[in-house]
């Protein structure tokens, strides 16, 4: 896990992972903690995990990106390694206003990792590059 999240958030995600491995269930106290730390992103992120909306895309060289299918059917690309998402909410509430630690998509990526709920997709280097480039063009 990278160090872009506050220690308390990383600790919470670790607790969730542990609890989920033992019981396949996230206990209420950890859910409350999630809502407390991540605010309005917590519940939509859990919904995304429930709907298996998170896909880990890996290329033969080991490069990884995550694609998250948003609630409106749009696909966003997230990088958990550098804590970035291509959605408008990330640009606005996280980068500009610093109101949130992250958007629901990145939180869904972290939660999917903790709960082992990522779909896996292997692509070629070219395919991964085009996924990354398509998103960049979309931004501009
Ligand atoms: Zn996002």
C-alpha cells in the first residue's frame, strides 16, 4: 500500500481485509469507520465492490491499472500506485478543493483489493497503452 492515505485510513483498510478474510463480511464498526473517514464516498464505493465493478488490468510487463465501471455506466481508469482517478469528482473535490481523500472509484479499488473482489483482465502492452491514452485524450 502506498503512503498517500493517512495512516488511519490504511489501518482501517487492513482491518477490513483481515475481517473479510476471516468472515467474508465487513463488520458494522468497520463500516462506520469507513463512512467516518471517507465520508460520502464510502457507501457508493461499497456498492461498486458489490457489483464487481472493479477490474484489474495487467500487461505482460507487469504494468497495472484499474478500470472502474461508474454508476452512470462510464468507465474510469484508476491508478492505485499514484492515487489518481480520471473522473471529474476526483479532479474537483480531491485535487482542487481537498474536500475528500479520494473519490468512490479509488476507494472501490482499495476495498476490492482488501476483499479480493477484483475482476482480472490480462491485456497486451499495446492494449494497456491504448487504455491509458484514451483516458488522457478524454480529459483534455
Ligand atoms: Zn473517480
